[in-house]
């Protein structure tokens, strides 16, 4: 599938990839949108956010409810 992505991207196509597997997303995405409970909570350019930042934004509500830091 990654070879297909490369071929399509080289032809100027855009690809929307929905995944919770961060290493894959981090490697493939030019732009990353973080959603929580169906709402957009953050947008990042190519590798401008760490895995920890992204996870924190995606899970912030759970952390708040469990008493963790925001």
C-alpha cells in the first residue's frame, strides 16, 4: 500500500489516511489533523509535533477526567 501511496503522491494526488498508529502517520503525513470525539483539536505540519504532543492532544479529555495534567 505504501508503494501505491508513493505513486499517487508523485502524480499530485492527495491522500486522506485515517489511522491511530502514530509511527505510520508520522512517517507518511505532510499535514496531521488531530481529532478528539469527532472534533478537530489540532493541526500540525510535517513533523512539527512530537508523538507525545499528538497523543496528549488526542487523549486530553481522558487525562482531565483521570486527574492527569492537561
